C-alpha cells in the first residue's frame, strides 16, 4: 500500500472515529500529496514523499516553537499533535551512534581531515542519510568529527 492509499484509509478511519485533530493533519498530508502529484507526471516517488513529509514535520515543529515563545501553548499543542501524526508516516530515524558511524565511513572514503573538508563530506553524508536523520544532526556530527 502506497502513502496515498494509506492516508485515504486513515482518513476514513479518523472520520468514523470522529477524531477531528487527526483528520486535520491527515487532510494536510493528502493536500500536499495531491499538490506534489500535479507538479509532475502524476506519480510521486518515495523520495519526494519523504521530503514532503519531512518538510511538513519541520514546519509543524517550528510553528510550535514560535507559539510557545509567544505564550500560546494551546496552539503549540495542536502543532505538536499534527507533527506526531506526520512523523508516523516518516521512515524510522537512525540513532545518533548509527549516524556517527555512517559519517565516519564517508569521512574515510573521501579522505577528509579538517574542517575545511566539510563540503566534501556533507554531500555524500546527506545522500546516504536522506530521510533517516535530521540535517542539523548530520551537520553537527560532521563538524565535531572534523574539528
């Protein structure tokens, strides 16, 4: 079952269970999928789906942080709830130890030795870890290991 079919099935079950907040998050995912389909040939690749979901997840988390800073915890809770619904459709994230191991392999393969070689490492590391780890985490580990 692809992501669109899964979302449609989950929308139906959320409607039957009258889960308004969950339904709102699922409809947002469906709308983004439909928008993505209209951009190209009609089919959305798995990579494009993952990137879209990651973007939505990141947007919800950033919005929640802003709401907390502005003293609006009720709006932050809604954004966090939606982010958690979106996160359920993302691939399993790698642990920090696994991410570090992959970055060390990349550093060894490109022959990087100093912080000046960060650009050489980031490209292949991001390609290997796409969808499996947060970009900020990858960048922090590359700086740490090269610094």
